[in-house]
C-alpha cells in the first residue's frame, strides 16, 4: 500500500467523520436556545405552542382581511 493510498483513505475517513458530526455541531452551537427548548418539550407542550402560533397567525390574517375590506368599502362608496 503506497503512502498516497493511505493518505487518501485517511482523508476520506476524516470527511465521513465530519459529515456525521455536522448535525451535532449545528445543534449545540448554531441552534438558538429558544428553539432547543421548543424541540425538547413534551408532545403536549409542542401542541400548545403550535396552537398558539396558529391562533396568532389567524388573528393577523383576519385583521388584514378586515382592514382590506374596509378600504375597499370606502373606495367603492365614493
């Protein structure tokens, strides 16, 4: 086995290790703490969080729709 062949095997091994360690590094160093708390919560906590977010988004959409329809009424009545 030549030195070049051994060197290539070592490089490939290091590359595979880096690929498998990348998600762990991302989780511990790049994911914000708030997202970790949400992800590690119980199923019930995640369900409540998703429901609150959905209700908030629906409220925003309804407000935008009301504001848009009020603008249309004012524009068409003049």
